[in-house]
């Protein structure tokens, strides 16, 4: 919502059920996920509200306190206060934030505007959907879980702040629709197509092995079913690899379209978490092609 001739007000909301066993880390992850949309629009978060559902008669209030402390600490890391919120008694815990932010009108990023010749950069590895499913099935090792938690709880703040120097053409964050789903939206809105090199996509440790064991969330399968209408997958790609490109993410990274020289500079400044995974090409029969 445009406030005046200079600034636009941003507001976003997200919440979900626990995807990890540790209540504090669940709060951290959910808060980081809620903040992500503000960063993906080039905005600055201002404050947040808690959204809480909790079975107060079934679970200890200590668990609720740990969840909310995780959210509060992540908001503090983002430099904003949580000024209130709303809670209900529910059979299953749920937690998230309503986040309000702002951005100069001239600097707002959209998931459209990608240009032919742009590089595509992804700032976090993928695989959180598969790992979260493995956690539920008790198939994920401690090291795999710890690495995934570190990725999901990491704010996109640093990536967004650095990216402002490079004037990207299009930006989105990667969440429930998976890498391919969010890229479909970007190229469709930009009237272009994209080429992806699967080998350049960073995966969280353990993701490929878990996927090969058949540990795939239903959301990722639905994402792939949807993508098949718009995406050409090279015949050398296995069905598991196709599913990985569509894995439903929680608190994923930023997907950025910007000129190749600026992409190199951004990656050099941001660090090895960011990788070039492909490029924007002239509009083709398929919105996206994925090679091995």
C-alpha cells in the first residue's frame, strides 16, 4: 500500500505447524520464514505481531514460551519488536508472524521484470521439505537436521541488504511452491523463459539420499505435477532429481534475476551460499528447461 510519494507499506503473514522437534528452533524458523517476504520485496521490516495456536490443556506452557522466545529472538536479530498478537486454544501448535515493513517506491522488487541474458542466483540450498518429512519419519540424522535448521532459521536480511547495491530485475523467495514453482511465476510474469542447470543447484546435506529412499512430501509431488505443463526436463534427469527442483521449501533463500556481471559481484560479496543456477532466455515453448 502506497503511503505517499516516497514509500510503500508492506505487510505479510505466515504461520504453520512444527516441522522440527525443538520448540525454540521452531519459533526461530517460523519467524524467519514470516520475515522473508519483506526482504524479497527489498523492504525493511518495522514490527511484527504473533499468531499462535496452542493446545493449552495438552502441552506444557513451557513449550509455548520456548516457541515464542525463538520468534522474539529472531525478530530481535531482524532489528524489530513484536508488539502484540493473538492466540487461540487449538489441538495442534501453530506459530507465525504478521510482519509490517516499508520500502521506497522507487526500490520495490517484484517477481517480474526478469530480462533475457540475466543470470539466476539462489541464496540458499534446497531440500528442507524432504528433510522435514524425514524428521517426521525419524529418518534424518542429527547432523542433517542441524544443518537444515541452520538454513531455515537464517534470515534473508543480509542477502537483501547486499542485493540493494545491484538493482536486481526480479526477486522472489523460495517457499512452498518450490524452486521451479516460484520460477514459473517469475518468468510467466516477465514474458521470458529460463534455463536451469540441475548440477548447479545446491542441496542440503542428506537431501539426495533421503529422496532416493522415497522420502518426499506430498506438496513436492503436487508441485512437480503442476510444473510438468510448463517445464522441459532433460531425459537424463531422474524422477527424484525432478522432484528436488520442486521440493516444497520452508524459509528458503532468495531467487534473483539480474545481469550476469552484477550476479558475479553479488555472489563474491555475499559468499558461497549464493550460486548461479541458470539464466533467463528469450520466451520459448516451455517456460523453463532443466538440464543435468
